[in-house]
C-alpha cells in the first residue's frame, strides 16, 4: 500500500524559502509516481512537481527554476524545496502518490489515489 503524508510549510516572507516533506509508507518512493500539488482559495488543485515513476522529474512552469523535488529512498521520503517564494505561491500543498498514473495524465490530480493531508504555505508580501 502507498499512503502519503506531507509536512512542513508555514508563514514565509516573499523571497524566502521552505521545504516540504512527504513520506510514503511501504517504501515505494522509488517505484511510484510521487507528486506535489497545491490549491489556493477558490482555485482548482494544480500540479507543482513530480518524480514520475521514480526516475523522471517534472515541474510546472510556474515554479520552474524556483522549486526542486528530491527524495531520500532510505527514508521513503520526497521533498519539495521552494525558493524565491512569491505571494502567489500561497496555497495548501499536497503530496500525492500513484502506482498506475501514465505520463500524459501526470499533472491531473484525478489520477492520484493517495493523498497527504495538506500543509498550508502562506507567503507574505
């Protein structure tokens, strides 16, 4: 089984940084697609970054150059480092996992069956 739990986040000033972490039970980070999504108030959940099937990395254009997704296989944990934060990065960030998603739908939250509880990130201007 795969479950996801995301932690981290909080209140950060614009230009600052933070790191979110997500642990997946079952030690399947290396095989599953692990992704980060975010949802701002009144908006749809949007893709941020992913390790697709554990070996390819993808980023949304909105965070490219400012975000780094990484992992610690020994701890079965995936991280999202966000730098140069902007007020528009304010959202609830979710970790997600899927063992079956295909590349063409990787950015669609509907394709993920396992979700962390979400962590609030607030960027003040």
